[in-house]
C-alpha cells in the first residue's frame, strides 16, 4: 500500500539519519586530525590517523548494520504497533543495513578528503555519484510509473480509514 510504504520509508530515513551522526563525527575528527598532522609536516601521523578512523568506522558500521539486521523483526515497534508497518520495516531492514554501510564509508572518506584539502574533489564526487546518478535513476523509474495503479493503491489507503504510521 502506498501510504504504508511512504510512512515506512520515512521511518527508515529517520533511522539512517539518526545513525549518520556517528560517521559524521568520525569524518569531522579525521578531517581535523589529518589536516593538523599534514600542516605540522607529519605525513606518517596523518596516515596513522587515516587508518585508525578507517578501522573504527568499519567496526562501527558492521556493528550498526548487524544490530539493525538482527533487530529487524522488532525495530518497527519503535515507530508503530501496526503489524503492516512492523512487517515492512522487517522486509526493508537488509537494504537499510546496506545503506548504513555505504553511508559510513562515504561520510568518513569525505572527512578524510577534506583533511587532505580535497574539499572540491569530494564535493564533485558526491554531487555526481549521489545526486546526478540518483536523479537520473529516479527519473527513469518514475517515467515508467503506472499512475493508474498508484492512484488505486493510494485510494485503498484512504478508504481503509487508517494510516499506520500515525497510530
């Protein structure tokens, strides 16, 4: 159902956004530490900082992904008691776990790139990879949308007189 999927996608985005603060902090710390070490003329210390942040990030993202995947059958209850919402969160949790993995690497590596003075390069890579490719793929997907079917699904949600994500 369209209403349920829209609510559940919002719940998944909320989870990913909440988790995002951890790799963002790692990236910011790595950026500062690496730029300070490079500015002090200590390339080996900058390399060690890079490796430390990389190891910490890998450990953290594996842990977070494992927790999300392991708690997939109950995680939906944090947002709603509706069985449909809980089941949908259970189904989408493997994808959510993969999103966490990818977000961690992108965020931390962007911080490391910033510490190396590659802010512009990182911005272009992120712009092209995330927004340009994503926009093109979403354009293709929505171009092939069966709008009649989408309208029927939306109306079913309205006439069932319940919106699970608001319960």
